[in-house]
C-alpha cells in the first residue's frame, strides 16, 4: 500500500483496534491461472502469539461452494484488507482556493492491509472454534448473547460442513489514516464542518475520526 509518511499509522494497538472494529476483511488471493479473487469474510485477529516478525493469526471462514479456497495451498500468500470510512474532500474547504488557487479534490479514508501465508481447514473441531470465536465476539455486545452451544448439535454440524476455515499467519502489517494531516489546521476544521453536514454516513464518520485525531 502506498503510504506517505504523514499518513502512516505505526501504533500496533491502534491498528489492532481498527481491524477489530472493522469486523470483516476483503481476502485477496490469486488462482492457478493468475486471476485475482476476493471475498468479504468475517474475521478475528488473534495477536496473543505476536512477535517482532509474526503478527498473530487472522481467523476467517468462507462457504465451501466459494471456489476461492480451492486455489489456496498451505503457504499460499494472501492479502486481507480492512476498510474504514471514506469521504470526498472538496477544494472549497481550503484557504488557498482564494489566494493561489493551487487546490484539487482528494479523498480521505482509513485502511489496514494484513498479508501473510494462508491455510485452509475443514477439521470440524477447528471450524467450531473459529465459528464460536466469531459468534462470541459479536454476541458479547448484545444484552442477551447467543452462543453456538445453544444450537441444535446436528443442525450445527450440518452447517459446519458447508464452510471451510481459512487462517492467515500475518507477516506484514500496513496501516494508513489519510485524514488531511498534511493540510493547515484551519483547512482541517473546515473539512470537519463540511463532512459533518454530509448526507453520507461514511463522510460524517470521517469527520469524527478527524476530530479524534486532532484532539490526540
């Protein structure tokens, strides 16, 4: 990922939190014919085993009927992209629009790229662990959380046969917050006001993230 220095995020805890809030990734691989393939997959990033050169394991699963997994061999490289909010930025927010006119539109966004080696499994116990972990993560936010041990066992076993587990041993982490940090503070404040009035929820969320960054 192209990351100018002023947009780079290096604090691991912040990157980990971003992926946790994103909840899903676009998993990108290349099949035997050289064709890129991508699937949106729910995920959990387990960083308990993190070291300086190994950033833990990304747990995912996909439908067995999804042919992407068939081209994944042990050690196949993959890219998992976690997206944040994004927004169009108008030059109307820049003070320079009335002085030197050296202004152009741009786009603000947040993104994390995780890359590493992939492995596919259809082991029932491992699939149950992945699905239970994902379920517990999301249900923990509910007042009356549901868990996989409440499901009919035979029904659940049948559902597990319809998916495969996909894990990534994360070897490389890149994170980018393009939130107008390269603009004067007055420009940034103008952008926040502008985006806060947008009809797009994503644009309003970018305004919130920009305000958080300024307060830090």
